[in-house]
């Protein structure tokens, strides 16, 4: 970024989405509000556990663990910011503002807030108000007094990232009947009707981001993103980047389930057919799995597969999302056919084939809705916070008017979850 004609530094802002599995940083030129660079790095807390519950459990064991998790994520954010600034050619003095978002657990761990209250019912956030602090206080290698802001937490596991999804999707100022979903290890789901917003969080786990699948990986180069099953159960795969596959991402796993449901290899209860005689269905002791890429074709020289264990995990994840979504629709007095717009975001939500999502029972069929898919819904909302200071007041006010539905211990959710466990599309 070059100096302006009068010799002053071009102003920029930093937006950060501290995701459970990845950290995304944008350098945003101000006041033009143009993203000049993006850096995505793994969240180093992955080594503690891919899900937020594991990290909460680790943090509350003792103060040293809590401090370790905070310092770990702050260092990663700081390093990612420096990489993004270098990529854009921006010096650190040009940074005038930083906005940091994430789910409630990531928010608390970054800001050094206690997470004990998130470990057991009634699952309350220890701090819900907006956070205004400085780069020095957060350990960021910027000018010491650079302002750092995080939007408010709405309720328990519904954090600032959910608010940013609402900003990006346009849900905060629409009268449309719409649904907005940010799919991740913790999936935020919003239903909008007549200017009201119903919002809830689904504990969908890391399967849809590929992190916990036995051959899983993020949706990056080398990941199998879609599968069709041909004659003799042979898989026909599409790989991100077109190279040899290294693993399978969340959308690829969903695509595999949808394709398997179109054969006799998988029943609606989620069981692979152990009696099938095919080179693509393998058995090793009690383990059964479907091979999506043999060792001879993979970049790792090992077979890539979806196992019965993976299928059960995906089943639980998709049931949680379906149950939360249909419950929110009922609260808003809507049916799927009433919905006019559907917004899907997150690394998985932006890449999933909507027909596959319908086929396996991840989502109800929105027969009359237009679909928008975007990868970075949360960080795009954070970009907007940088570019419009007035938007902060709007979002803070909105956070107090949203109708949150708690799913923990909710009998309506639990009943729907059990009913949603079978894979859709087959009749036994």
C-alpha cells in the first residue's frame, strides 16, 4: 500500500475471525472498505481438540491451561496479522482499528475470560458485553494503543460470529422470510420473519469441516469435494485444485453419503452393507468403510475412505442442524416452503451441494427460496464493522432484540433430533 499524495500513511483496518479450526485475517483499506489481503492459518488449539468442548474442558482444569490456550491463540492471531500486513505492503502504524469475532468459546479464550460457566447448564457466557481494548493488552504486535473491538455475545454459545453472519446476509434489515446458516463445529442458524430474528446454535461437531473424519481435511487443495458413484460402485471424484487427493473435506463427505444412498451400499439408518462384494467396500475386523480413492491414486499413498464411524458422526451432526432449523422455523410460524431466501456460509456451507444436503436430511427442502452461498460470512461482517462505526451501535442494539432459543436440555429439540437421525431418501 503506497503513501497518499500528502505523505500520510493510507489507513487500514484489521478484521479477524477466530474460528474453531481456522483463523482468518483481512487487511481492509479505509475508508474505501476494500479487502487488500487475506491470510488463513490453522487454529493452534486444534492440538488440544478439534471441538470447543474439548478446549473448555482443558481450560478449566487449571489456570496454566487457560493461560496456555489464550497465549496460543493470541500469538497465532498476531502472526497472521503481520503476514497479512506484509502481503498488502502495509506498515503496522497504518492500522487504525481491529475487529475480532468468533464463537463464544473462541471469544472468551482470546480475551482471557473464564469459560467455566460454559461447561455446564445453564451454559452462560461470563461476559456478553462488547469488548473494547488495545493491541498491547491483547498481545498483538501493532501500535500499542491501536483499538481492538469485539461485538457482543448474544447468548451462551451464540457469539459475535453469529451477529456478523446476520450483517453479511442482510438479515438485520430485511423483511424477507429468510434463513441464514453458518456451518461449522458450532453451527449458527437464524430464521427471519416480519423483522424478527430467531437464532440458535447447533453443536454440529467438526465432521463438516473434515477435521474429525478418519481421512478428513479442510476444504483446501487436494481435498475431495464431491463424489458420484458409477458402475460397480466405482467412485468418480472431484478434487479441489485438480491434483491427486490427500483427503476428504466436509462437502465431499456429504456428497459421498448422498451418492451411497442412491445405491444398496447404505441404508437410511446409516449402516453400510457388510454383505457387498466389491473392491470399494472393505472390511478390516469390525471396521467397514467405502473407498473413495485407492492408495494408488492418492497423494499420500494410502487409501482415502469414509468409514462406518464417519457415517455415524455425520449422522449426528446433520440431525442436530436439521432439528435446530426446523424448530426455529416452527417458532417463527414458517414452513420450509414459506422461506424466500437461504444464506449458507462457512467453509462447508459455502461448498456443499444443496441437493446433497436435501438428500441426506441435513436441510429441509426450500422449494421456493433463492440460495446464496458465501465462504466468509463472519469475517465479511467484521469488515463491515471496520468500515462503518455506526454499524457497531446497530449490531449492539440488535443483539438485545434477537429471540434466542436454547437447545441444551430442550425436549422439543431432543425429540426432533432423534427423528432426524435417519438419512433421508430411502424407505425401509
